[in-house]
C-alpha cells in the first residue's frame, strides 16, 4: 500500500477537531487550592518565595475563599501557621480545640458550607523542632518515635473532624498512620469522614518554599528516616498498598512533576481516587521563570496540570488552582 497508510494529522487539522478528540480534559473540579491561615488581625502577607500566595489571618481569609468559590473550585486544603510562642516539643497546638486550624475550619464551614474543607494532619508546623512527630533521644541520637507520634496524630485528626473538616489528610509518613487515624475517627463518631492519605511522600528538595510559608523547616537533621527516598518506586507501591489496606479513601503522591511515573503506577494498581500534590517549588520555579519573561506561564501551567491528570491523577492540589481556572475560563 502507498505510504502513508495512516495520516494521524487528519485529527489535528483544526482547533475544533482537536477539541473533539481530546482525551484528557482539565476542569475546576479536578483542583484543590491550599490556603495558609495565621494568627493576627488584618494579615495578608505574601510569601516571598511563592509570589501570589499569602498567609491569611482569620478575619481576612474570606477574601481568598470568595475568589475560590467564584471560580468554581470546590475544595481547599487548610494549613495552620501558629505563632512561634505556641509551639512546643509535642506540637500541642495541633490538636487544641482553639488551634489555628480548628478555628479556621469552624469559620470556613460556618461562612462557606458548600466548600469541601480538607485538613492537613501533621505536627511539623506545630513543634518547636519542626519534625512531623515526637522526638526522643536514643543513645545521644534524636529519633522520631513512630508510635508515640501516632497517638498525637490521632488526637489532631479527631480535633479537626470535631471542628468540621470534611476530609482528613495526614501527611506525616509514620508507619500505620492510616489505621491509627481511622480507628480514632471511628471511635470518636466520625466514621463518615474520609482519609486522604499522603501515601507516597518523598524526602524531596521541592518543599523549600512551603517550609517558609508554614514555618515548618526542621531545626536539626532532615526527614529522610520517615519520608521516602526519591530513587525508589517499588517502595511506593508498598506504602500505597499499606494505606489502602488500612482504610485510606484517597492515595496521594507528593511531589508531582518528578514523580508522574509513580502516579501512573498507583493508577494502574488501585481503584481508589489518586491525588497528586503540585508542590511549592514546582510552583515557584514556574513563577520565577515567568517573571523573567522566559516562559509562557499560562501555557506551562495548563500543560503541567494536564500532564498530571493524564498520568492518572483524579485530583490535583496546586497553588496554580485559581490562575488555572481563570485561564480555562478565558479570564486574564
């Protein structure tokens, strides 16, 4: 037969035809917008390493939430930024009734009941050492105690559910954290509250700007004894399998861009919704290059988020959420 037998370009000949056969479609329903809530009054403080992202005080966070709602984004991921004076060795303010996240959740559910509120469940923002659990000294070496940390993470999750969180999102990477939190929620009367597990969270260099935003950098050492080695893929499947067996309702991969092979691997093996976190440095690198005029920010962001969905993500947590929806809607 004469070459070419197939002409693939036939389906690319116009914008309308390309749209008709498009396999992956990105919408506002796919996106979750993070929000940072801090103490104080009249605070809208831009995070220097994350242009366009702010720390909000309780009395001003409605400005952000109203814009999120206007754009049709249905879910926010709430991070708390307590005062330094509130922090201690065991992160007590993470699970106090009047903790910053608990106050934020109650206010959001009261004023914006249609929004899905996802509560980040960890201790790193609330401990004075910046680690995601309880630190103990073992023969002169500081070690994060897994099981002691679980007890406090359960208390944190329950307090967030009591405040009205729709979804609990534990990000600590302790062994058995899903089982412990599921049991704690069920016993406290919150069997209906789902768990969005940070199942595959790598010890990544892509978290730097977030640690400025949340003031959560470890004061000594690193998190490599509990977060995953970036070189490992089979281990990610073991982590995800454990969480699924322990009762997770969502499985998350974090970060996103360098780990889309892991997103695809989870999508191919699990029937649970898959979430990917487009993390702070991924956001900041795009912003920095766009500010220099080196890239087309709109095109880069939409291509990146579409790639994450094409890899198998059902949901994408991203600081680009509002801009992405504006662009999808044809707004500037």
